[in-house]
């Protein structure tokens, strides 16, 4: 029996979470759910974007599922704060091409490992003598920890190269340390190839030779940007899952946001959420069920009969979800 904390958020977060719950209800596993509020609609009701009650429930659960939220002007980001509260310092974002989905290349399979607790996401901006300053925090400790995760993932996935992304030619001290930490940790992994790119070149290689990437490790903002770029490469944000992992907690969420342009239409692609559920089940060591879910998504995409409009089809969120569950 697993206790799952469910934070749907708002916009399509609510619609894709319905898909996740439908899937969980149809698995051969026992779950109890505890529901938490967060996001823009929550702020309008409660005056806060992330109530303490939600954090408490998340901390007590075996894993957290998060949908998506709309940012609230002038308020801190609930998802950034939740990742920090749970100290889920590693954000794992697999990018994979699927048969049946139009994509620039058909052989992409990489993992972006994004540092999740510092970098430019410190949310500390202030004005000082007419200068507007945004704080970018890099510590040796977090840089080494995230590199360690990247190398471990590389071993676990049977891959053989980790690429560090940075901008140490300009951010000489902060990204100098990020890069140095990467190579220091890498010494413990003599059999794994290591290389590094400046983020601007890395963004181009993402389009021109993405097959060269196996595991990428990046600081918070660069990892965020490159993962949306990677998602675009393989068919869009509807296919991009993620896991936020720490030593005590795991939080799983699609890479996408609340998609106000399609919210309420029930046409959001549920795959990124469903694949995030599969990542959660891997985290809970339910490997077989997780693998079945990934296969079911692949089958539905390959058959191509039931897909949402972002993939060129006309199925609704729940129609595609039911097609995936039927394949299980
Ligand atoms: P977005 O990820 O919500 O949407 C970008 C584009 O991708 C839109 O055209 C959208 O329709 C499409 N898209 C996203 N998910 C899709 C899905 N499952 N199926 C089909 N199409 C999908 O990013 P955007 O528009 O920049 O931000 C919207 C709001 O979400 C903002 O308030 C932003 O701050 C917030 N946001 C929240 C995140 C989170 O909750 N973790 C992450 C990113 C943005
Ligand atoms: Mg993002």
C-alpha cells in the first residue's frame, strides 16, 4: 500500500491528473491518496500559492504527484518551493523519440539531470543603487551531488557518457565551480566518458546531433531550458515526464506548465503525466508495472489511432488515457 500525495494544481494540471488517477485506479497495486492544493487558483482562495498543509501531506507520503500550476504574479513559485522543501535536489528529465510521433530524429534517448535547488532559481531579486540583481547561487556541495546523480544514472541506464553544460567562459566563478565539481566527481567513474559544452553551443548540438547526448548534467536554468528544447525535438511537452528525487522524497510531474492556451478543452496530452507516474513507480521499485506503462504509451503512440491534437490526432485527454490503460 502506497500513500501518494496528489497536487493537481490548475489549468491542464487538473486534466492530466485525472488521467494519472484513472491509471493508478486500474493498476494491480493499492494506493491511498492525500490531496493538496497549490498554484494560482489556490492563491485566489487561500492567499498563498503553497499552503503548509500541502507541504506536510507531501512530506508524509511515499511519493508526490504534481500536475502543473499557473504562475502567480508577485508570488513565489510553489513548485520551486516544494522541490526545495522536499530537498529533491535532482530533476531527472528523460528525452526519447517514439515511433509514430513526428520528430527531427528517430533515435534520441537522453537523460537531462538538472540541479534543482539553487542556480538562478534562488528567487532572490532585489534593487541596489539602480542595479537590479538576480542572485545565482552555486555551491560545491550541490554541484558535486548533482554530478554524482548524473554518473550514477549513467551507470544504471547502461550508458557511457556524461556531458556537463555550463557557461564558465562568462560565469567564471560560479560555473567554473560547477564544471570543476563535475570532473572531480567524474574521477570516481573512470569507465564513463566525460565532456562539457558551453550552454549556447549545447543548445545547437541539441538540434544538430542530439544522438551524441546520453546523460546531460546542468545547473537549474540551463537544465530547464534544454529540457523544453529536448521535448520539442521529440514531439513536444506532451511527451516529457520528470522526476524530482532527493534522499527522502520523490516528486513526479510533467515538464510542461498549465498550458492556458488549451486548458479546459480536455485535449491535453496525458503522456507526460502518465510517464511521470511510471517514473514514480520506478522510484517505488515497482519496476515491472512501470515498464508495462511505458510500453503501453509506446504502443498507443506507434498505433497512432488515438492521440491528442498536439500529436496530430483528435482524441481527448481521457480517450488517449483509456487507450493507454487498455494496452496494459
Ligand atoms: P506550458 O508548458 O504550459 O505550455 C507551452 C506550450 O506547450 C503551449 O502551447 C501548450 O499548449 C503546450 N503544451 C504543454 N503541455 C501540453 C500537453 N500536455 N499537451 C499538449 N500541449 C501541451 O508553458 P507556458 O505556456 O510557457 O506557461 C504557462 C503557465 O505555466 C505559466 O504560468 C508558467 O509560469 C507555468 N509553468 C508551470 C510549470 C509547472 O507547473 N511545473 C512549468 C512551466 C510553466
Ligand atoms: Mg520548465
